[in-house]
């Protein structure tokens, strides 16, 4: 008998990807060399098997009418117990799952979602909407305290179709459970694309992107999912909230703005009309090195304020370049790129490179020319992904796979991201790097590695993304690694806020960033948000503990970051 109602390949519950995914020999060597640099011991904890993890018996008594769409199987409950943050995966390696969902629902249509929410509201069951489960901020962990009779993780994966396309307005009605590759494959036959590529693209869903205000791969203009949403349809415990399809509207506060970023706390997004684009044909790219970070940042600011809007404007600092073996391995490097479906981007690149030269940036003219070879739009940009940009892209996609085996050897590897205005940037960058090195030293006794890159740039500021690595425990004691991670993560949460940034630019609030979100949000706004939630979710059953306190339940930070 099947042990899951899930479709598609079997997922790795303790790491990234599918169970069949393997590291290449070169990747294994890269893992070994990072572990050696961190000073990890040869011995470690072996990766967990499903049978290693015992789960408490399911609670609650779902009605017989839901039987066909509810699973209480070990595999389904295990794969819906955590997201994919460092702490989530480490707890899987510890074989520690104290809060599995009691049930996992796989509705086949919108009525199924309505039925689950009806049962939950009537029976005081907490509902955790689940897309791909790639949350990195404690957004899908059913850690809701003990005032609920049961928890149900509501998985949208069967709602995965592009339902309608409007080629005239270039938009599509898409079900929320569609994963990135599935969604793009359905649009491709129409020559269209949504052009939203988060690093987690393969394993995350449209509904998850909207619920978390995800950020795509492109550096400027429409890159946050917010910009691509035309209208949303959400099943809430109080009824269905359908917003109107419009290119824009000045009619009061926008209802979609309440849903985008609601992180499953107000209801379940079942579908959305999304803005699409024609697939790009013209491309140009350049890899630019700088002698120091300050000049590089000044250059990026000029580019961001130039009105050129490069699609790629990813600055890697010297530590990032060294740690990930990009380009010359030592100089701050800017990956610059342009693309268009309509016109050649040669002129934009030419002007951008003038600005680069003014700031002392160095680039290979022949490589830039090669990236624009056949700039007729047909086969254009064959070289666009070669050189440092190509190396970076490949490393970027494979990075999450490389992290997993390091966990069992006592290593801590994690990232955090934020956004800050240009006027504060230099002090912010220096302060965060220094503060994280200090926190790592405090927590582990060594300074570890901290590096930074920009994921997005704006005319008024940048979104820096920090990666840190350290040895949490030389003896691969995972309790010790987790405690050290908690200390570093708390420091990161405090630093980004105190130095003028936001608790998150695109990774969402979840549970792990709530402390910062509560500091950066006006109390009056938080009570208005709680009141809106109360109207949509009168019994407080939707994703309790995520984003804001549910009504009167006083569920604080749960998971591992409890203060
Ligand atoms: C390796 C890695 C790389 C990542 N790269 C990026 C990146 O480049 N950009 C980025 O923005 N994020 C990134 N993330 C974070 C994560 O992928 C995003 O937050 C993503 O949007 C989550 O989508 P999901 O479908 O996996 O949602 P889930 O993780 O399942 O859920 C996330 C939150 O949304 C809620 N939710 C999910 N679906 C619905 C729905 N239909 N209705 C209502 N609420 C819902 C959940 O309850 C939860 O609170 C990355 C994560 C990992 C592990």
C-alpha cells in the first residue's frame, strides 16, 4: 500500500532535493575541502533514515468526509514537520521531531480546502498551509503550543495547473500549488514566462512565493512576486476572498496587499492571476572586478540610479568570491547582465560599462562581446552565462545540496538577508560582518567565515545577503551546533535591525524573524493587522505563531529560537 498521498519524486526529509539526488565527485571534494578549512573531524553523524525518527501518535478525530484527502502516514507527517532552514535540517539530523503535524491534507480542489478549514475552525485544529516546504524562517513547523486539539498541514501540490491564459493582457490564472518548473513548462508552450526564479525555484510553489513575498533571481524592476500579482483568490475560515483583476487601481488600500506576505495566517491562497512576460531573446553580460568593496558598492549604486535597470547586478564581496571559488578568487566581483524580449541590449551594456570604468571596474571586453554574439535576437547571448557569471550560476543552484552533508560533521552553514538604504550601507556592511564574526567566536571559539553578496539593488538601497560558516562542534555534537547557531542567528536578527535594515527582504518573517518584525513595525500597525486576521480567521486557527500572535492565544516564538 502507498505510504503517501503526495505525487512526484520522493523528497529527502533531512535535506535539499529528492532522495535520488547525489553529489558529483567534484562537489564531494568541495564539501571535504570546506570541512577541512573549518577544522571538522573525519567522523560524524550519519544521515537519518525515515525509520530513525519516531513521531507521536496523531491526535484529533477528523470527520469521515475528509478521509480521502487526509494522510496520517509516517512519511507524509515527517516531510511536513519542518521547512528547510539550518535549524530545521539539523533537528532532522538529530532525529528530533517533537511537533509533527497530526494530519497532512492533500485537497484535490478548492472545495477540499474549504472543507479542511471548516473542520479546523469547528474543532480548534491549527492549519499550516504548505507549498513546497522550503521556508527558511520556521514558517511551516506545526509548533503551535498545546491549546489546539490537533494540527493539520495543508499541502497544495494537487492544485498545480495553469487554468487560463490571457495572451492579450499577458497574464495567467494559476493554481497556488504549482511548483516553479511545472508552472514555467505550462507557460512555455505559449511563448510566455513568469520570469520568477528564486534559488528554491525547483521545490517551491506559486502560493508559497505569494504568501512570503518571495524575491526572484533578477536584480531590478519586477523581481519580487508582489510586482507580478494581478489578483488573488484566498479561502479563509470566514469565506472566500477574491480580488479583482486590474492592471492598477487607486481604490483605497489594496486587498491583495493583505494577502501577499500573509504567510498562511489569514487563509489559503488557492489561485492567482499573474502578470507574464514574453521570453527574452537578447542578452548581454559582463563580470567586473574591483580593487576594493567601497568602489564596487559606489559603482552598483550608480548603476542602480542610472535608469538602466540591469537584470543582473550581483555584487560579491572578496570573501564570497574566495569561499565559492568564483573568478580570480580574491577581488570583489560584479555580475552584470541585461536582457530583453524586444530590443537589443547592446546600448544599455555599453553605457553601464562606461559607469563601471568611471569607478575603476575591470572587465574582459572580448568576453562581453561574446555574450552579445549574434545580437539579432536569434541565438543571442550564447556566451551570456560563461565566465564568472556562469560559474556563479552553477554554484548558486547547487549550493543547497552541498550544505546537507556538512551538518552531520558539526558544521554550521547558513544565510540571512535584509535591505538597507545606501546612506547607511557602508557602516551597515562593516557592522554586520564584524558583529557576526564576534557572535561566531562567542558561540564556537573561532571566527568562522562571513561573506556578502547583493541579491537585489534599488535606486535607494541594496539587499545584501550574508552567508556564514563555522564549526559548531569539533566532535559533531549536534546539540552544541544547534545552540551555537541559535546564538549567531539571534545576533544576526538584532544586528540587521539595530544597524538600520529590515528583518527580511525576501525570506519572510515566519517564527524566526518575528523578534525583528515586532521591533520594526509600529504597534498600531500590528494591532490593525491582528484585527484584519481576526476578521478572516475568527477562531485563530491559521498558522498560529507565524508573523503575529494569533488572537489572544499568546503563542510566542516557538521552534528553537525561543528567547
Ligand atoms: C535553498 C533555498 C533557497 C531559497 N532561495 C530563495 C530565493 O531565492 N528567494 C526567496 O524569496 N526565497 C528563497 N528561499 C525561501 C523559500 O523558498 C521561499 O520563502 C518560498 O517562497 C517558499 O515557497 P514554498 O512553496 O516552499 O512555501 P512553504 O515553505 O511551503 O511555505 C512558506 C510560508 O507560506 C505559507 N504558504 C505556503 N503556501 C501557501 C498558500 N497557498 N496559501 C497561504 N499560505 C501559504 C506557509 O504556511 C508558510 O508560512 C529559499 C529557501 C531555500 C531552502
